[in-house]
């Protein structure tokens, strides 16, 4: 059972639902009169994206991009690879990048440079989780769900070694699962 590997629940389904609807309300207000393009960074943000987009009432469009920076460990390798690019050009569009978690900042600082070079009208970031203690590259973030301490979390789209994404809540993984101390 996946649940046995969870040390404790950090954000319940209810807490996530509540916070996601607050973020959507804020996005609705900030983008009033516009039609933002939400870009989900795969794979981690697919669950958050699905809930967020259904809470947003403005007309908006979606696209997906897949990047990899981690391999199977719990620490960023510092190398970012575009695994799947966007389906459409973004020139002149109001872009909202949707991420699961902002950690070292490696992935997003790289991605923002790449997207900026395609000349969108604007570009903002909405991340469900932020671990500011671990930041090594500065990244501007306009919408944050929750700020968390430096602990490895899984569930609600976030994985460890590609597993646990299907847990409906966010929990802290037992360090024994990834070979850390108990
Ligand atoms: P960064 O490039 O170090 O900011 O890493 C961002 C990516 O690392 C996220 O999109 C996640 O895929 C992954 N990541 C960072 N911390 C965690 C965590 O606690 N649990 C699961 N994935 C994480
Ligand atoms: Mg990820």
C-alpha cells in the first residue's frame, strides 16, 4: 500500500481544494478581460492543473510541456531537458506557467529564459508548493499555494521515482523509502 510509505499528511484533499479555489479566484481577478494560456509543466503539475483550470471561470486555453531535471533521486541534477515542447506558438500571449513545486529553481529559471525568448505578452508563475530554503536560482513567483519546509513530499501529482502521484493528498515520504535515515 502506498499509504504505508507516508510519514504524515501535510495537506489534505479538503485543504488542497480550498487553496486551489482561492488561487483560481485570484487569477480570475488578475486576468479579467484577458484570455490566459495556462502551461502545465509535466508530469508533476497535471493534477493541480486539472483542478485549477476547473476553478478558473475566465476563458483560457491550456498547453503542456514536459521537462526532466531529476532522474530518480530526490535532489535536482541541475540539468534540464525539454522532453515535450508546447504545441502552439506563444508570441503575444499572456502565459501562466503552472508548476507542482518550486525547489532549487533550476527547472523554472531555465524554462523562463526559454519561454521569454518566444516573446509572450506576459509571463507569470503559479506553483502549488514552494520550498524557499532550497533555492539556488532566483525565480519570481506570483501565485503560491503553500510554502513548505525542506522535506520531500509526494501525492497530488508529485512523485518519488514516478510513484505516489495518484495519492489524493500531499504527504511527507518516510526517509526510509529513499534510503535516508528513519
Ligand atoms: P527545481 O528545478 O529544483 O526547482 O525542481 C523542481 C522539480 O523538482 C519539481 O517540478 C518536481 O518535479 C521536483 N521536486 C522538487 N522537490 C520535490 C518534492 O519534495 N517532491 C517531489 N518532487 C519534487
Ligand atoms: Mg516533477
